[in-house]
């Protein structure tokens, strides 16, 4: 089989064709995924992407899915993983109910986290946003709740965050560099815009923020609108992809779901 992983980041499998905006390995092809994919029609048996689609605008997401359809062979399978909007909303509503019933230190902490979880990656104006600030607190009374919501990604951050205190000096250097860059940009291009505004524009264009969110209904409708068939909800262990157990590390880590906030969907290109 010929298998394609789009927006792979640092999680990819040798033997697949792995593609991302940035490449730090000879096993990853560098390509702007907002542009047409550099592959012929009907090239791949499987296309996989995880936590990529939400970083595209709704319009660009449609183009991206159409490109995936084009490069899939007839009968080929798309497996797409995205943050599950429904899970965020139901988590928020549950925390809201709990704080109304019994306002205490724990219900307040869980409520504050649920709002950040729901909104921050859509509205943040700096890298990491409110979520990073929250993760970086010396003490989190609701740490177990956040682990339940986010899994090992949060655990790794907490384990490593307080080991490096040299970050402020590095951050100071970056701030100085950015100020100089903004000064010369404004001077030579005559832009009536502040350094803060330039930084915001650059950040919003960088791709970290979520530009759209999906539940099982909206994602199904998107795939059907681009000609996919047999759209269905799956989980980390189930797939129509042949020998999926050999590739399950894409979605699993240490025998646990790598991103518990995820929605897993598969669909096929018509034969």
C-alpha cells in the first residue's frame, strides 16, 4: 500500500509519505498544505491527518479535503483526527453545572480550565495563549482533571516545564530582535502600524490558532460535500485501513489515546 501522512509534525512512520509545512527530517517532505498537493491523481491507498484541519479556515479546509480526495485511489481511505468540539462544549457545560451546584476551589478551577479549553486556541493572540499560562502555574489543584482531558501531552509539559529557567533571557533576545524587525519594516515600508499589531498579524498567520472546529455532524457533512462516501466515526483501535495495528502509534501512546480530546473519522473515495 501507498500511505500518506499530511501535517505529520514529529509523529510519522517510515515507509509512509510524510508531509508538513516544516521538515526537520529527510523522512518528511516540506510543503505548504494550503497549496495543491504535489502528487498525481489516484496515487494513495490511505491518507491520514491528525489535528491539522482545525488550523485551516473553513474555506481552506474544504480545498484541503478536495485535494485529499483527488490524490486517493478509488476505494482509498481517509482517516482524519480533529479536536472534538462537542467534547469541549459538554465539558464546559458540565463544569458550569458543577460550579452552580457547589462553588468551591475545585469546581472553580475546573470551570476556569473548561473555558480556556473551549476558547483559547481560537482566540489567542500569542503563542501558547492562556492555556500555556495556566499549564505553567506552580500548583494546579485540578491537575488530574486536566490530565484526563489532555493526556500525556500535558504530563510531559509539567514534567519538563520547571527544569529550564534560562527561558527569560532567550525570550528577552527574541523580543529585542522582534522590535528591531518591526522598526525597519515600518521605516522602509511606511506602514502605519505598531510593533504589537505586526506581531499579532504574524502570529495569527503562523497557523497555531484554531480557525474552525468540528463535531461529528459538521465533519461528516464536509467529507460528504467533497464526494467522500461511507463516512463513519471510529476510535483509536478500529479502522478499515489494512494492518492498522502496525500504525496505531499515530493515535496511541503508552497504550493510551494520545489526544483524548479527539474525534476520529474515516471515509472512502468512491470506486
